[in-house]
C-alpha cells in the first residue's frame, strides 16, 4: 500500500502509537513532509499510547514520492507550461496505468514481453526519436519502439515496429513542416513532466507552472535563497502529449542515414562492454550466465555456446545491467529471491537494460536462452507486481536507463534539480530590492494542508488516562495572516468553513436493509464501488441497491454488460430475485453502450443514479469519469469491478477512481455464504456484514467511541 493511501486509511480507526511511528518513519524515508509534519506534531504534543483518528483533511496523492521523483524524472523530458495548461487537474494514475496495462496485456496476449523474442529493425539508427529534436526517447518512452495492437476485447498490447523512418511528431509539428497525416492514424503518448512552483509565506502567495513567471515573481519581490528554502514547494506533475509516426505522414523530409552503418554491430556491442569504466571481474567458465553481488563477479559462458552472437551480447548486457546495482555503483536492492518483489524489480531492470544496450549497439535482439518454464514463472511474478503497483514499470525503466547511462559513461541530471537550483542561483542570490512591493497574488494555495495542535490541555494527569486527549486543527503558524488570506480566497469563490452546518443537508439514507448496511451517504460526486472475485453475488447486490433507489422513486440507469441486458435470461432472473414490484418500475436497463462516454453524459441529464456491471467492460478512462463527476456532481455512480484471485482488479490499478464507498463481496460456492462488507464508507460503521441471499444485515453494528480527533 502506498504511503498516502495508508495515511488516509487512518480515518475512523483506533491505532497504536507504534503504528503512527511506523507511518512517520515511512514518510521520512519518502520525503513526504506533509504527512511527516502532521504525525510528528501529534506525537510530540501528546504522549498517549492509543489514538482514535478522524481526518477531515485527506492528503491528495501527487503521483510520485520524493524517492520516485529522483529515479523517474531524470529520464523524462521537462516542459515549462503556461498556467492555463499546467494548473489543470491531471489524473496521473491514468498515465501510470496506461503503461502498466500495456505490459500486462502484452504478457497475457503474447505470452511474454515483446523484447524476449526476435526483434527486427532495432538498432542505434532505428531507435524511435523525435523528428524535430532528433533525440531518442528514453525511460518508459522507449515503448515508442513498439506498436500498440488491440485484441478482440479492445485491450492494447505491444508488438515490435519495423520502421521505415523511426521518427515521431506532434500534430503541430506535422503542420509546421507542411506535411499531412494519413487518415485514421493512431496517436501515441509521450510522457513528460512539468513543475508547479508554489510559494506561500502567509502574506505573499504565488503558484505557477511557468518557469519564467516564477523567476519574475522571485525577482520582483526580492526573495532570497532562505525565502525559497522555507516557503517554496516544488511539485512535479506527470503529464503526456500525443505524437504520430512519421511513417503515417506524407511530405516530410528525412535526414540522410548516418551512424554506425559501416561498423560491425557485433564489434559495436563489444565496444560498449569494453567502455565500461568501472566493471566487475569477468570470468568465462561453465554454462551459466550470472552476476554475483557478493564478489562483484560477472560470469558468461563462452560465446561459442550460443546459437547466435547477438544472443551472447544480449545476455551479456543483461548481466552488465545487474552489475550496476552493486553498492559501490548505483546501490540497488540486490537481495531479492525468486518470487519476491525486489527480485522482480531487479530482473525487469536488467531485461530493459539489455533492450536499451542492444538498441545502442545496433544488434538484433534475439530470444534469450531461457526455458519456457522460467519465462512463465517470471511473467507471473511480474504481472502480480504490476497489478499491485502501477508505477512498477515506470520506476524499473527509469532505473534501467540510469544503469545503461552508467555503463556508457553518460552523465545526466534531473531537470527538477537543475531548474530549481538554477533559478535560485540566478534570482535569489541578488540583493532584495529596497522599495516596498505589494504582494502579487495570482493563485492561492489550498488552505489546511498542514496542522498544529491545540496545546495547554495535555496535563500530567491526562497521561494516566486510558483514552487519549482531544486535538484541534489550526493553520500552520507560517500562514498566520488568516484574515487576509481568507478575504482573497472568498474573492476566488471560496466559502468559509465556519459557516458550514453540523451535517451536509443532502446526506441521504436508503430504505430497508440496504440502507441499514450503506448508512449515511453523500450524493456529491458519489461513487460506490462493488468489488469481488467470481461467484460473489456482486450483480445481485448491485440490483438490490438499484431496487432500493427505485423504492424511493429515484430513476436508475442500469448498464448490464455482465448479464447481457434485458433480453438475457440471467438479467431477467436477477430482476425477479432482487427487485420488488415498486422498485423495478424505476429501473431502466441497457445491455451495451456504443459510445460510453457520450452516452453517459446523456444519462446524467435525465437520471440521478447510474449503475454499471461492470466498469471494466464500460471502458471509460479515469479522466473521463473525473470529468463526469465534476460536471454532474449530483449523480450517484455505482460500479461493479471483478478482482482476480490475488485480490488485484482487472485492468491493473486503472479502476482506482477514488470511490466514496467500497464494498467487498466474498466468494463462496454456496450463495448463502456470500456476504458484503464495507472497506470504505467514511464516517460510518465498517463492521457490518450484509447477505445478498437473505437481503439483510446479519450482524449488529458496534458502537463507535471517538475521544481523540486529528482533523
């Protein structure tokens, strides 16, 4: 579980001091200052051993931890964006899942990764690059060397490209070149990052993604290095832009072929090995290829043992990449055993490192000398890790690029570091201007992201109590000029939280046993996610929820991919079993959507509840769903998502649409033994168990005791 999710899941729980300390240690390790500060202050002010947590200010994940930023950002292009572009919301998980799903689908469709078989057309002259800059795509963007095909279910998978010209262009670049794009050409994503510069010292606030605007702000306000160190937040945001293959364009002029055409590719491969300035000890004995971290020894069988010379160098590159993980080099975790996450991570790094170096040397990437059984086991481990961490491939490809750069002696520096340090050096080293400058406020940082504790009541006697004391949240002292900030916020459309009622007016509770199970629900941007394995009565529960709305005379649009629509016997049986005469009058069912995103927008205009069985079949992206939830905030969504035997959702983590409630349905051969429990239902009891067969709650709710609040 990632740090931000783990922190947010503290909400409503009673936890020990040791657990908060564990999360604090994790936050420090990942350089998450927000979580670090919030937990540190609680532990510092209060000495209690037990804490009942209520979080009213959840942490929004920014996509990458501090450690991940240092790994991934150096392999991606940095682009300074206009505020109109850079400050827009970005569903970064959708980008991570886009890559992850391609890899998972490729393994499931082809049976292995695309670079574990003959790769025709690769090489230094053939690697994908930008048409204008002529720079090769690195890190995860190296996937542009592979085409995306789609199976009968519409799932994308990777196959090697046989380029005529290995270039990509944006649509604007095609227009600038006076060229034209072939009809029905498919776009590909190039991942990059931009930076949000957010400055707030309590009286002076400024936020931008435009580097030049930020530099002007620093200069005009005479800010010093110390000011930036104390009050500046630098938040990298992963985004993407679309490019098209040059092979799909007409009217482009291509440079004359240059490079290593006159060089023997095998000699080129050997020269890369010989150029390794800090190599391990090489041995050439026996019939096994391996790298041994303890002795820093790399062993290769004799080249004559391989059917093709290219296979020899491919394997050699794989082991060379492993060697960069040694403590004295890049210091990666090399302790993993087969089947473990560290092993899968390191093995993927080595696989990709071999790909990058084969391309650099201009050789064909041949099938590795691995047995089918090994590949099957390795792919199983890899898929499991990809499904549990949708950044797994992105991080591994970045580490691979770093490893190859180390072998080739290429020095790179993160744009994130270079930009900030350079700007600080240029503008903050100047003496502050003497004249007074009115604070220039363009955008105001969201308030309440940090906390301080209400002191003065933590007496010695309270330490002896069995229940912890109450804390209250205030703004951080650094942002003490509240009135001025609040006035500015109100001008931008904010409303003071002080005017909020004790409970939102539009909270609703469904009738009957379903209402008893779901408890209080908020319709604002509501999303109820029902998940479970096969044979867990998810569809029954969804129909029972639809019926509960129907009995309140609330129309429901029910999209039934799984059962097949109203023409299906299964759907009819489900209606008869799970709805009442009153409820079914308000349920409308459709079995298939031709254009899901467009049709859903039409449904939002005529109903208040939309249920889909299942969301995987619905095929809308996280960005599209976020758009619908923002544009139609009063719509209540209910999605079914089937999970695999290992607990991961189909489609990787792309189903992580930030639901307001999550229901887990347990599978069992006997329908009477299938129950639904709540994994997430903020502010409600999570101990209830609901039987889809008996259509009722089968255990009594426990009374909830809260004596310590962290808001």
